[in-house]
């Protein structure tokens, strides 16, 4: 059976989501992979770089047929006009509904996966949204299941030949040491190893686990987290059959020779993971949510309100996110 198209939730319509979606369609319309936008057709029609052909469709089957000629849109209209660069709480319920609908389509098997354009948290919070972001919201929507005792979601970023998975995500740096536990590191490592096998086709995945402190703590002389938390977690992962090594000093983990020795690095906090990704490929990085029952990717950047409506947004990351979602979906079929 031919897999259905991807569902792309349009994100905050006042940001660059409509623009990069239109640009991605132009890049992919002839060779695919095909996607169906869940969102507001007018936002795409008004996106810079037009005129953009848009076709309101009834569902994924029609979307697949028209993709070469127009951007297929499952129309869920907005409540208020959009002003580029100015997010509105009035449109937040529609943005949330777009995500819910895309996830539902993936859960039903009507689409092969979900790609999410960037959202802004503040207007969503004003509308009652109670999740830190897409990742946690999709985990609840899809009831992320257990796999060999491990539970998602785990955030992974990919760029060039680097994959990094995060143990903690959007946390203040001062809070990170107290949030790190053996169980949390082991869970993230198991989810990552399972995803590398299932979604990336790596039969014997190798994990490199970063240290928290300079020089990975130097045997406890520059912090005890490595001795008390990270080293026991790495031992536990190995006992569970995962080829894990570490803790490794983060400043020696990301050069080309080091990257050749592992398939993913398990990082302990946000910037430890995202700085090397953005240094390697600032424009083309992709965010992948591991451990969900559906495929989900997104561009590795935000809403770009400062450049919205000006035709300046680059679609590299969106294109890469669409392609990666289709590759993962293909491995799951």
C-alpha cells in the first residue's frame, strides 16, 4: 500500500510558517515527498513569493492527487485577520486545532507522519494551552507508549552527520543538575537507541553520553554529577544491551573524528546539544520527536516574527524536515 502524504500543521500564521511551507512546496512539488497542509488557505495565498496555487481538499487522497499542481490544504480557518509579525491570541485555538487534527490523521493512518511549522508559546498560553511546546503536546495527543520499558518523548536534533538527543530540554541552566537522574538518562538513552534502529535503520546504534561539568567532572573534582548520576546511567544502559560510552567531556564530543565514533550523542541540557547542531548546519537542522507512536519532525528554528511577511525566510530546514519525516515513515511501513 502506498503511504499517504504527510500532514503539515501551519504553525503561527503571523510567523514565517506560511512562507517556508510555500517555498518547500515549490522545491518538492515535482519529486515529493507530498504533504497536505492543515491550516488556513488564505495564509498560504498571502505568503511572500506568490502567487502560490492553493487547493482546498477534502482529505489525504485528494491531496496526493493535486500536490504537483497546488498546495493541498485541509481548511480550518482562522478567527481573526493575520498581521505578519504580530501573533494573536484570537487565532491560538485554530493553531492548536491544526496540531490536533494533524496528529489525529497520523494516528488513524490517513497520513504517514506529521511535520509542524513553528508556534509561538505566549499567544497559546493566553488561550489556555498548558504544554511547554509541540513535543509535550504531541506526546499527550498520541499517548506515547512504552517500548522495552522506555517512554518518549525525547527530542532529537539532526544536522549533517550529527544526531543529538536531549535529556532535559527547555530548563534554566541552574535547574539542570537537580533534574538529572539515573532513570531519566537511561530512559532517554533507551528511547534514542530504539529510534536509531527503527527510524534510522541503524542495526547496532552507538551512543556517546556527554558529561555535565568541564572535563566531565575530572573524577569528581569539578562536580559530582558524573560520578553519582551519569556514570551509573551509562553502566545501566550497557547492562540493558545499549552500546553506550561516557560520560565524555562535551568540548571533545563534536569534532569530525569524534562524530565518527557514535550514531547519536546524548546531551544533558539544551545548549550542549543545539550549539553543535547549529554550528554544523544552521539552516538545515531538523527536530525529530522520538518515542511517539507517530512520525513527527519540525524545522529547527522559531517563528521568525522579525522577518515575517518580508520574503526573507529560508525553507532549508522545513524541506529537510519534510524529507526526513518521509524517510522515517518509509522505514515504519
